[in-house]
C-alpha cells in the first residue's frame, strides 16, 4: 500500500491578503482608465464629434465640356490624344475647309453685286429726280406757250373785228378780211394745242414723280452699307466666314481629353460628339449624406476630405457650395419604386455640392468618379 502525498502547507494569511489587495488595486486602476476613456470620449463627442458630419459616399465630379462639330466635313487633322492635357483655345481637330472657302468667295461676290446694284438704285433715283424737275419745268413752259397763244388769239379776234367793220364801208378788201379770219382760226388752233401741251406736261410730271417715288423706295432711309439687300448679302458672307472658322475646333475649357471618337479621314456630321474635355482643375465633390445629417449642414461650412488615391495623410479642404434640389432618385429616368417593403435610403440621399481649393487641386489633381471621405464641420 503506497503512501499518500503530504498536503502542501497552507499559505500564510498575510500573503493572501497582499494578493487580494493587489487584485483590488488593478481593478481600481482599470475602472479609472475606463472612466477616463469614457469621459474623454464623451467630451470629444460633445466638443468635436457632435459638430462633425461624416460620409464616405462622396464622389469627384466636374462640369465636363462636350466637344461637337458645328459643320459637316472630313477630319483632316486631330492633333490631340486621349488623356492629354489641353488648354482653352487649343486646336483639337480640323475639318476640311475647301468647300467653306468657296462659300466665302461666293458670298463675297454676292455682296459686291448687291452693293453695285444699290448704287444703281441711287443713280436711278437721282435721274428720276432730275427728270421730275424737268417735267415740272415743262409745265411752266407749256403754260407760257398757252398764254402766248391766248394773247395771239385775242389780237387776231380784235383785228378781225376791226377789219370786219371796215369791210362794210369798203375800206378793206375781201382778201384782207379773209386773211384776218384765217389768222384768227390759226390762233384758236394754237391755243388748243397749247392747252393740250399743258395737260401733257402735267401728266408727264405726275408720271415722273411716280417714277422718282418708286426709285426712292429702293434707297429710302439707308445708304449703301445699310441697304437691306446689302445687309442680307453681308449676313450671308458673315455666315460663310463663321462656318469657315468653325472648321477649326478648339478646346472650350482647359482640361483632360476623354472619350475621343474621331480619326483623320473620318467624315463627321454637324452635331456629332467628337470628344469630351474634363476640367479637372475645377473639379468638385458631390457628397451623399444621410437625411438626419442634412439638418446640421449649412452652405459655407468647412469640409475636410481624403481620397484613397493619395491616402489618408493627404487632406483636401473645401466648403459646402450648395445642397441639391432633390435626391438622385427624384431625377432618375426610372425612379426607384418600393412595392416590396424593402426600404433602402441610399438613393433617397440628397447630394451636397462641395467646392474644393483650386490650389490643392493644382498640386494633387483628382479624376472624375474617384471616391472621397468627407467630414463637414457643422459647428
């Protein structure tokens, strides 16, 4: 039969009390640390956290420029490449200008013809005015001739009467009396002719005045430069010159070339999209905050942003520029419908526009579509 091992000696009461006191001290220290962390967290929330609104549902956007052809033609030059940085006014593409040069020459010739035609109108108006003045003078001459004929008629009648009285006494021969009668009839005919000439002169004056009026309508109230025919021809020339200028397609804004869809030799119709220019230097951020967060956001609030492209160590700074007039779902072509009871409020979020510091964008450019984390100072 084996012997049972002896039981270990019991710890002294002083050692047990010491360990219990040590455990109590560690528990107190842990409680103090937890209390301090809680107090610090509470103070941070009251002083900082409650005044900040955060979301990682934010994306870089930009007002991209759609470059389109304004005239028809074949592309003869396309000097820019996809992803190339271009400046405003830089040549992006050139359309064959041959047909447009001919159109400019034709419009210039039509303008020259219109100016000469209007000068002819002015010359005709001046000639008609001179002719009307001449016809007015003819009236005065005809009236003078009528007065002379009437005087001759009165003299002939007086002489005929005198010779008629002398013929009764035999002092005047029958031949002289006959001659006096002939002179009276001739004077009568001359008066009738003069009256007809006056009427003809008046009719000619009226006709000349109408011709002058008709000629004056073509040049009334305008010189050669402002005549309607010349103005229309000049407008056609301006249109032809404008079409000619539009054969050279330039960048409307500075930015990066994207979605280039043309090559040399390709014929493009007017209105077709050739490429897109993304102005990365004026990029902004659309942040989609929750509905309960919008109440704390004000226009002009400071915003701090970070991007995975540069990491959390790089901070972008901006300001709230505005809050959209509706959610993304409200303006969607096919709005989200909730007929099943599954309600997800992501598409119901209202975008908040955040303007970025252009100096920071110049140093560290962003690209459209990049995700951002936005923290709004709502204090």
